[in-house]
């Protein structure tokens, strides 16, 4: 008798012990609740923009996602603890524009729903769980981590006070001039290995990449590097010159940069942030450099931190977001597959708003090339 193969997501072992899963769950949910608690009256009224979501809708979506996958086995035919949630909070079905007009429950009801859902999962974690539950609990925790970081993107865009303390701090660039690390032709194992713990489906599966020799900057492009490009006669003479980042301003002959609701003195030695892929590419073209591809960034990040300087920003890669050989979607079908259309670029690394548990070298973030609202920067390679 033939047996059906076990689904990939039921083989992402080992998984963290139950005490650690419970700690992660509490920490990510408490962070979300603290963001909401710090909101001032009116902060929930955000403008309709492609990079934003109504904050209370986003909170409802987080709880709905967790309940759907952990407690309803991904089946909308199973009842929810809150009526009509599948219609209200399914991001795959609700048009982005509609999120401002649908009648979501009041915040008190959303908070009660959140408490009931999280308590139910915490009860599950007092007993043994199978691989299926372990997978979906981790998926829901990491999904909430990503949305907590998205709150930071939104708050920065809107000029609100910082929503929470960073998990790590950006360090000033160590050197005034870039040094380049040379890698000879290299064989790299890209993607994630089986039995290496939780992974996202776009990391499937590990495969061998033959990388040509390349030289990559040991540190990210700094504010002063980018300012030199912005003010260059070449850029200024363009029909459509690259504009200064939206969080920069010049006043009285001096430059300042905005960090959430505070205008700070311009720090020349910080890695430049909130730069789109398109503008990063323009910088590289001006300098006769190029952006690294995702495998080159992965190889760099596999090195000892003493050999290069992490930027604590997501770093743009020249690679479009496409499937690896052997890709197949996991149960949360819309996580990766719909975005393999060539219109998204890979980013590697992490930002200071990414918790440690998500900081894996195999992780593939992705955004449209015109986006710059997330905490992103870039480094360069020699041609």
C-alpha cells in the first residue's frame, strides 16, 4: 500500500521547546498590545496609502491569522471566537482600499478577541503538541513579529513617536572610505536544509550555487556617501534627479534626518536608510558599482561579524524575488507564490526592529523596488 508523502511543513524540525514557544508568543503579542496602548487619540486615523494599513484593522488581522492557522487548522469552515472575522480580516481577500471603509469591531472587542485567542494557544502549550501545531504556532509568532516591524515602518512614515525600543542599534560606519572584501569563485549552498528548524517556503530547498569571484563592501553606504551623490552635478543635471530621502531636510544650510517624530542632527557616518531599490541602483550607476545579488549577500553574512559590518537595516539585493529549485507552497499559500512575478526584489539581513528569532541568513525578505518606507539600506560590489 502506497502512503502519501508527509507535507514539507510537517518536517521543519526540530522546533523550540514549549516553554520557549510560550515566551515568544507572549513577547510578540505584548509588544503589539504596547504599541496600541501608546497610541494617541487620532493616531488610528491614517491616510489611505499603499504602504499603510489602518492600525486597528492590522491588529484584528493579526489575531485572526493566529486563530485561523493555530486553532481552526486553516479552515474557515470551522467557527471563530468572533463573528464575521473571515470577511473582515483576511488580507488575501480584502482589497487594500476597503480596509479603511469596512466596519470592524470596536477596539475593546478586538482586545477581548485577542486575549481569548492567545489564552487558548497558551493552554495548548501546557501539553505536548504535534509537528502540525508546532509549525503553525511558529508561523503565527513570526507573522506577528513581521507586523510589529510593519508598525515601525508605518510610525516612521507618519512621523509618530517610536512604537517600541529597537532590538539592536545602528552603529556608525567604522571607516571613512569603503574597503572591499574579495571572495574567489565559490560554491555556496543557498536556501534552507531539511531538518534545520522552521523555514519559510521561499527558502526551499537548499541547492548549490556557483558564485563567480566578486568584491563586496565591508560596510553599507553611509549618509555622507549618499549626500555626495544627491548633490553631485551629474544627479542634479538629470531630467529626473534622485531626490533626498523623505526623512531628510535642509534648514539654514544644515541637513537633518527624522527618526519617527524627532528631527535629529545629520549623522554622516550612519548607514543611509529608507532608500528604494531604484535609487540605490542609481547611486551604484553613478559610482560605477553594482548591487550585490542575494547569494553574494548571503555569503558575506555567513562570515564572522569581525570581517564585515552589519548595517542593522534590510539590504537590497540585485536579485528579483523568484522561486528556488524545488519550491512548493506551504499551507499559507499567499506568503510567497503570488509575488513571484518579477516585480519584487529580495532584501537580506534584518533591521533593528527585527527580533533575534527572525534573524537568519537564509531568510528572504522582498519588496517592490520603489518602496523605501521599511528600514532598508544597501552596500555595493565592484564591477
